[in-house]
C-alpha cells in the first residue's frame, strides 16, 4: 500500500472509528413498500438514529445499500421487484456488512427462520414496532439476535 492511501477495508474501519469518536448516530436505511410506513418508522427512530434513506422495493434496497453503506437496514419482506429476503441475500453475496432487521406483518415461524438464515439479526412484527424496533436495532448493532416477543411463543 502506498503512503497516504487507505484500502477499502481500512477505510471502512477508519470511518466507523471516526464516527464513534464523534459520537455519530447509527445510520439506518428503511425499506418498505407501504406508502406511509417508512415515515412512521422514521419518526420513531430519528431521535436516536440517522435515517439515511427510504426505499420501496427490493432492487432499490440493494442499490441504495451499496451506495449509502448504512449501519443497519430495516426491511419489510413483501416488496415489489424483489422481496426483502431475496434483496438481503443478494446484498450479503455482494459483501454488504450492514446489520439487518426485518420488520413485517408476517408472523409465521417459517418467515422468521428464513429471514434469520440470511444473516439478519432481528425480526420484529409490525404490530410490535413501537415497543420493539429500537431494542431490535440496538441488539443488531451489538450482534445479538432479537425476535419479537409475540413471535417467540409461536411454533
């Protein structure tokens, strides 16, 4: 490596350290095709996190995640063009390091398992968003799995 040149791995680590040193908020990308849902999510999260983008389909999720490099992606499952599970799978194939929180109306345990198998750190039922989304994001940032309390009792 040439003097003064930072390779991409080192740059990524430097950016994260620099952000921590300045007490920056974790950067969140929201993905949901419901017309008003990303706005509700943003209002809930904006005091503690920085919302860097909002998208409404799976392909846009991939495009924006690769461009913005968020710390956390909060995504729905059912979206046009590419569903959230497929989009996250593709992002992981592309080497994206964002932590993932699924936020969905689906409460079937097969959906939960499928989402967590993509490498996601959390699954929150939309009906529990107001009480569980922030804790789920905090868990994801620290590398701890979080599943909605309601869903923990489903088999």
